[in-house]
């Protein structure tokens, strides 16, 4: 062993030479395993031991894997592991960051050592930590093993520390290099996936270096060797040049990221293409020396945008035209409804009035036959008045302004029931309203008309000799409420059930069941206007169950559309 204080001793000189040699290897190579193995070889040479290794800390933070080494039997490098517990010198070195030396493993009382060390003839060990990059865990430990018990000197340990630090810097350089390569790969894949060309515009030489994709976007199979800013401009259509130039100037003077869309003419086929260029100036203190960027052919997107804009414009014109014709037909309908309500009513009343006068004042002259005809005039006029009223109600349901709000349907049902029970000449009737009914989102007037029509039909189409029975009940169906109006009347054959909701569709003569055939058409139009649904279940001779379904008033729009409700009526 040499004198550590003597800086010119052959050992110290050898160690310094080894450091210099390793520095060269570390700069030359990008292969971590090669560097680590060479590091082990050189450190063995410097310290005169023939065993050395680098153990790498695994992601679990406690296991160390023998990553590289010299002098070891097969089955150690890349295989053997050490658990860096409290009772191991490796664990201690990792925890404290201090070098740990065991001059004689056989006499070591502080630590235990992995069996492969002893099997490989190691008698003494020196551990120095290889730190990690900034904010990272240690890379591992450089271990020098001696086949004889050995007192490593302070000088040896100092050398090992400098050596391990050099190693740490090299390992970190390779890690950063690896990450950069990964990023480059990711960037290349992203550029390929996005079909983006990339370029670098050197402002000092006015030359643009480009990727292959860049050239193919400009329509070049074989890349032009020189490519300057003027070459770019030459391809841009004249109308777009100024915009591109001024955007470029701003980007350079402000040092800010910039993007522009321009039309270019391609080299090969002179085709007009849309491109989008995004670049970012690069350089010191607002004096960029180059622009780096990407370019994409966005023709397909532009064409789609233009087609969409054209389609929207046509659609707007069409909607405008339809709105006008709708307004016209609405105005006509208004005029029609006005005529019906006012102009038709007046002659009708006159007819009815004069026929009554005939009946009252001229009976003797009319004779029996004449009186019969006059009576028929009165009845026909009355019927026509009902028809006019119903038609007007129908037209109002279709076209009146509506205001949907939370409404308790119970009131309209109670009113309708009271009216039915009040009608003279009705034999006993039972009306069961299962109150209270849930609130629904509806227009008050329209809901009232719907209920009135369903209730009066239920009472009207009763069976001879069977006491009338009406049941009104509600059931919750998800965010909707379904209300049933059930009667024990004559019922409706399945084949007619759909058409009775059309205007003027009736299944019976006036004698048996008077009516206009407008009631259910009002129900249909009214429920549809309130965004609801309706229907009927019926068996001929056994009564009918009419229903309508509206939004429940207590749910907001975000509630799920679950229509499988439960019966609460
Ligand atoms: P109206 O009652 O004036 O005849 P509606 O449009 O209200 O006109 O009804 C159309 C037809 O549907 C009725 O003529 C009748 O044949 C049938 N209908 C309606 N409600 C019932 C009911 N509750 N029971 C049996 N048939 C009915």
C-alpha cells in the first residue's frame, strides 16, 4: 500500500490516469453497459483489485441488481441481486450517501453480505454511491471488491468518490439522451400521424431545411437542394403573400409563436392547396436566428368548411322561404277562422231565428208538414253552430301560443266530473278520481280541453242499462306521468282505435251518440303540442281506457329517461 499523502506516488498517478481515461470513454460511448463495464475494469486497475461491479437500484427502491462488473463468475452480472436493508453496507451507503468500507468481510460485525460475494472470493468491499440526476433517486453503487482483506485508504475512498461522481454524470447524460430520443420518436410519430411537414428556417442564411413531407406538400418528389424564403413565397398565391409576409415579420419582431393559413400552388400539378404553417422563433433576447415549425395540407378541411358554409347558406335561404310561406298560410288560416267565427255565424243565426219565427208566429199557415221542415232547419242550424265551435276550438289548440308550466291536473278533472254529474237525465254515475294526481308540465288551457273531451266521451259512450263508471288514475313512468281515463262504456274495436284521433272520424250515427268527431282530434293536437304522447286500450263491449303522458313537473331535464315507472294511482 502506498502513502496516501504523496500526490506523486505511482498509485495516485495511476488513479488520475484512470479518471482521465474513463472521462474519454464516457464521452465517446452512448452504450451504458459498455461504459459501466469499462468503469469497473478501470477502477479495478486503479486500485489493483480484480473484482469490481456496479449495482443498480431498482424501481422498488431497495433491490440492487448487479448491472455490470469485472472478475465475476457466470450468473452474477445481470442476475444477482442484493437487498439493501439496514443491515447491509449497501443499504447504509444508499441511506447516508457516505462511502462504506469493510476491510475484512469475515470479521465484519456491522453488516451481512450477499452469499455470491463470498462464493466469488470477495474478502473486502468498498461502496460508493452513484447519485442520480437532479431530483432523482440514486442510480446505484459502485463496489470495489478485493480477494484479500484490505484496508482501503482515505486516498482510495476519495478517488472512488470522484470516480463515482464522474460515473453519475455520465449515467445522467445517457438518461437525458434516452429521454430526448424517446421524445424525438414521439414527435416523429405525431408528425407522421398528423401528416405534418417540419422545417427550420435559418434567418441568418435565408435557407430552410425541410422534412420529406414538407417537400411533398409543396409537390416535390425529389427535394430541391436549396430552399429559401423566396421559394416559399413563389408557391403562395399572390393574394395571400402579403398576409404571410406581415405575419412572419410580426413573429420575428415579437418573438412570438405564429400561425397562418395560405393557399399555395403545388410544384408538380400546379394544384391549388390550402396549407397551415405554425412556427416559433428561436434565439436570444428577441433577436431570433431561426424559425422552427410545422406545415400541414388543410385543403380537405377547408373544402369541408366551405361546403358546410354553402350548405348552411342554402339552408338559411330555404328556412327563410318556408318561414314566409308558413306565415302566409297562417295568415290565411287566421282569416279563415275569423270568417268561420263571425261571417258564418251571422247568417246561421238568421236562419235559425227566422225558422223559429215561422214556428212561433206562422204555425197555422205552415201546417204540420211545414212545421216539421222548419224544426229541421232549427236543428240543422244548431248542429252547424256546434260544429263551428268545435272547429274553432280545434284550430285554437293547433295554433294558440302555449306556455308549459307545472300544473295540477286534478282541478280540470274535478271541474269536468262536476259538469258530467250535473247534467240532467243521467242515471247514477260513479266517478273515481284517485286524487291527488301528480303535477305535469302542460299548458293550462290546452290540458283543460284535453281533459274535458276525454271525460265527456267517457260519459257519452256508455252502455245501455249499465251504470256509468269512470276511473281516473295516474302512474309515474320515469320522468313522465301517464294519466288514464277509464270507462265501462261501449268500447272500441281494435281496427278503429287509431283513426278515431283524426278529425271528423266517428264510429256512430248522430241519433245514437251525437257529436262532431273533433274531440279526440283536439286531444291529439293538444298533447302533441305539449310534447306528450297518447293512446287508447279498449275492447268492444267492455269499456275503454284512454291515456296521455306528459313530463312530470318535478323533474329537471338532466333526469334519466327511464320510462319503466311504477303505479301510484
Ligand atoms: P265525438 O265524440 O264528437 O264523436 P271524438 O273525436 O271525441 O268525436 O271521438 C271520435 C269517435 O271515437 C267517437 O265518435 C266514438 O266512436 C269514439 N270514441 C271516443 N271516445 C270513446 C269512448 N270513451 N268509448 C267509446 N268510443 C269512443
